[in-house]
C-alpha cells in the first residue's frame, strides 16, 4: 500500500475504478490536451511555437507581473557638489551617468536561436540573450540641482542706509529646482494585424519585431524635433506628423511554401534603441520667490510666488512604435499630447506668528 492506495492486485479495465485496484481515475490534464491539439494541427507548428519555453501551452501568464522574473545590470558614476549657506547662497548639484541593461518588457524567445531562424541569418543567439539590451527606462544622463539665494540687499547688506532699497529689495529669497534626464531607448514592435499573430507567435506571449531594412543608413528620425513646427504641439498632435521613417524597418522573410499560411522568420531589429533611437528627454524646472514683512512683534506677513515649468518646456512621450507594413502606417512614428502643463504661476500670502 502507498498513501492508502493498493497496487498489488490484478484486475481488468472494468474493475480498475476503485482505489483497491490502483486508485481512482483522474482527468487528463488540460495542458496535455493543449499539447495534443497543437501537435495535431500542422498549421500551428511554427518556428516560434517550437521555441517557446512551454510549447504545450497556448498562452503564458506571469502572475507576479514580471516583477521577479527579469534580469538587470545597473552601473553608474555619480558626482555631487554641494554648498551650505554662504554669502546668502546654498546649492546642491548632482549628476549621474548610468547604464541599465536587462531583458525586461518585450521579448522574442528565451531559447537558444540558430542563425537560420533569424531574418538575414546574420547571428545565432544563446539562451535569453537576443533581447538583453538597454532597458526602456535607462537614462544615461540624469541631473538634479537646487539652489536657494537670499538677495544681497537690506539691513547689513547692499543699500543698508537707503530706506527705499531696504524696503523694496531687502529680504527677498529666490529658490529653484531643476531636473533633467535623457530619453530612454525606444522600442519598435511589428504590428501588422493578423499577419504577425498567425505566422509568428501563434497566440503565445512573445512579441513580434520587424527587421532592419538592408542597406538603410543614417538616422530614421525625420521632421525635426518632437512637436516642432507651426503652432507647436497642436500642429504635431492634430496633423499626425511622423517623426520616424517607416522605411527604416522591413517585414521579416516569409519562408512558408503553403498559400495563405505565413511562416515568418524572427525579426532582427534590436529590442530597444534600433539605429540609436531614443524617446524625448524629460526636464522639470520650478522657481519660487518669497519675502517676509514684519507686522508687530513676532507677527509677520509672508508673500510668495511659485512658478512651475518656468522655461515653458513641453515634454513629449516617445512616438508610437507599432511598426507595420504599408497598409498600417496611420499612427507609427506619431506623438500624442505632451505630458507637461504650460508655465503656471501661483501667488499666496499668509501670516506667521
């Protein structure tokens, strides 16, 4: 007996329905059935299906949301210069140069991939290496700085003996915060309607990617800066201006010998930063001016003016990276509305005691 089940009796199929003859019957696992269905349907036996980590499953789902199943390598050099208040000025300057490599986000296959399966047959890839590249959040240059400055006017400073200078210019404090980060590597995926899904991924969680166009040189960035042109971002957003050349990428080769049954090779475009493309950088600049006016004893009136986006810089998200064939070019390379608000001033006043 093993765990309450007997295995030392002899019986035929009609008798083996109780635990005394080897245990109760159990249902055939769903993934066995899925594997049988895939094997019995030749139309689904694609290269990508055979390269999946679990080819017997129709779809993979990560219950942890990818948090604990990705690999990163972060390297950085940081430099900081700071000054405590001296002569009315205090500041802090921090600069980071970094490199973030990983395999997060889009991926094609976790298995070793021979060169014959890659469009162009240029290179074979070891397991988990084809999509190890710059992460989409990798910003090589990051700058953070702030400063607080007390204007050198008033009592004990410039114009101390001048009532007008003391009253108008004395006691003011100016502070500001500025942050900048360079844009992250930009990723292009292949979105050609049903062509990609039917001939490439066969319903799995893998991402279709295009190939680099043979002979294409230079940068695929076109039409100037993101959001440039007449009327600025209104013009760019309303007119669907494309900032990426669709001809920089091409559809992977179809090696199928059966009509209406595509079998595409795996696209050879890098997962991120193809042709060095990066999304727009990001910056934040805020300014504050304030002064305290004595009223009586410990009572004082504090007035303050705060400005967000002082330089009135519009920050854009990355352009649409859903590359397609000539029949799917509507949104590729376009940008949406900016992610920042225009310059904004706010005034406030309060009594302190």
